[in-house]
C-alpha cells in the first residue's frame, strides 16, 4: 500500500511536530511508500482535493494516514466524503490531547505503536460513524465521536481554552471546573426528540448529546453504553437541573452512575430527529460551531479504516 499522510503539527499544542518527526523517520526506516502534506485548518480541503485528483486505477492502493487529533481526523473524513468519489480507508497516528476515537477502537496512544497497527494491516476494517443533515441551513456532514447541543458545547468551549494553556492537566478536575462555568452560562431550552417513530418533548433541557462511543472530554464518559461497533447512536438528554441536581450529575459522571438519575434520559437508535427552536451552541467532535436553531436528522453508516489492532501484543499497545 501507498500512504498519503496528512499531518497537523499544531495538534497537541504543537507537540505533534515532534511526533511527526518520529513517525517520518519510522516510515523511511521501514521502507514504506508515502507522500505527505502538512495542514493547519485546511485538512478538509486537502483531503477533498486529494480524493478528487486520485486516479481510478490507484484507489485500491491508497490509504490516507492522519497524524493529528480528533479535529484533524474528522476533517479528513469529511473532506473525503465531500469529494463524492471513493471512501478511501483512513489510518490514524493519534497526536492530539483527547484522542477519543483512538480510545474507542483500542488503537494504541503511543504513536510508534499505533503506526505499527496501521502498516501491519492487510485489509480495511469498518466502524460506525454518525451522519447529520440539518434542514434549516441545508448542511450535512459526518462525525466520529459526538455531536453536542447546549451545555456540553459550553463545556467543550471552556475545556478547549484550558487545553491551550502550557501546563494543562487532563482529568476530572478540569472537566469539573469547566462544567461549573458552563452551568451558569446555559439557559434551559425546549426540544422535540423522535426516536423509532416515538416522539418525546422536553421543556427544560440543559445537555443534548448524540454519541458514537463513550468518550466525551478527557476520560469523562457522558454516554457509557455507547458502542462504536453496534451501528447505533446514543442520545443523552438532561433536563430540569437546579444546582443540586447538576452537582449530583457531575458526581454520577465520575462514578459512571448517571443512568440512574431521573433527570438523565438515554435513547439508542440508528435514526434520530431533533427539533430545537431556540438558538443553542453546538460542538461536533470537540470543535465549536457557534449557535443556531436545529431541525436535524442523524443516521449511522459504516466507513473503512486501516488498522490491525491485534497485530501488536497487548502489553506493547499499552505503552505511552
């Protein structure tokens, strides 16, 4: 196989530059055939143009390898899909701060080990991805991790600003402080949910999150039963939260007991429809997208990736 490597050296607060130097050396040493392109905020365009320019006869010999974080990975996916030509298989060397998709599928978070899991592959593997179509703005796209409306978008925004600090520490404490700030900035909103031809109306929503796997921010699991292999999406709705209920939610998240709360509602299906008639903030795979009204349809589909996770011994996969 030949690899087209899309590199975001700005990922992980710029530390991905050193990761790429290591990966480049490994690719050369092992005699892997590759070309590469460095990106910053243009990964969608680069992936789209590469797919458009690719000759038909070469499509079965190409893997797109991403060296970057969640944002770069989902941008590459959307760029390939926007070309509307081939679903080129995607490999990943995780070089971000969160790396939620890598955690969900069991890809090593050690870049060199992850590269082994990619180049040891002989055939593509399919994972569930989420698709969305927003009718009010006539927009559509794909996501790998989660699609959040309301307070979780606020949390993501605050958490992202913390991640830009030089001595940022991952974990529950930064998530807690981000959540408290978001709580005081989020007004409750009403929403209509349709799942499996059944309608539910919620009057005082704070969090609305559609998840493809458990990981939300850091190691926090908002949807602990979401599964990237089951071809369905998890919808989480939290409502009627005064500060005491909010505090109970945060404590429950820490102990993975949130499903027991009366204010916490979970739905699971391969098709979900949400209608929200107030302006609410949005995040997709950890990237902020401003505020908007919503009449939005979610579905699942499968996409080819390029990993052989078991090609590396389990102990080696756990190296950091």
